[in-house]
């Protein structure tokens, strides 16, 4: 089984802070997107390649659990892992303080494949995803 994980490090920008001097909660979604794109890029199946293969992959579910705030100047490590890919693409995220390893946020996103030509949602992920991930097809 191939390694379906990837990690990035990120330094939150000053403009991402809220009036309480911590990263505004909505910016975590942006950080997940940055990490997700890096993960998908690892497999050569980022959003342009998804579109070129005939599918869009909208997010249909997302959950974030805030454990600690991120502060300005605090470098974070975002660990991503693909945990489901048969009927949907589910990615789990763990945001940690890069220096201490302490957990800051835990999240997941769920995406489904939609055929661009017909606008129909697929109930099984298309073979191209399985090929890109290097996992055996069902």
C-alpha cells in the first residue's frame, strides 16, 4: 500500500489574525486547502488534473475540532492523510505546533466525484483516482 500522507509547514500571516491576536477560525479552512493541494500534488492529481480527467471534486462535508489557537509567528505543521477513496475522497488533517508537536486542530474533509459532462455525482470514485493513488481498484 502506498503512503497516502503528506505534511507541510506553514507560518500564519499577520492578516490572518482576529482582534484577539490569534488566527481567525475561518482561516483554518484556507490552511486545510493549502495542505490538501500539496497532498494531491504529490499524486499528480491536483485540481487542474481532476478537471482535465473529466471530474470536479466538491467538498460535501467538513469538520474541524479546535484544540488550541494559533498565534502570530507560530510555525505549524499540517499532516494530511487520505483515509477513504472508494466511494468518496476523505482526507484527515492534524495541525500541530511545529516546534513542540502539540495538537492544535484536527479536521477532515469529504469530497465526491462529479462528472463534468453530465453533472452527475458518482457513487464510486473514478478509476483515475485509484491509478493516481497507486492503490488496487475494487
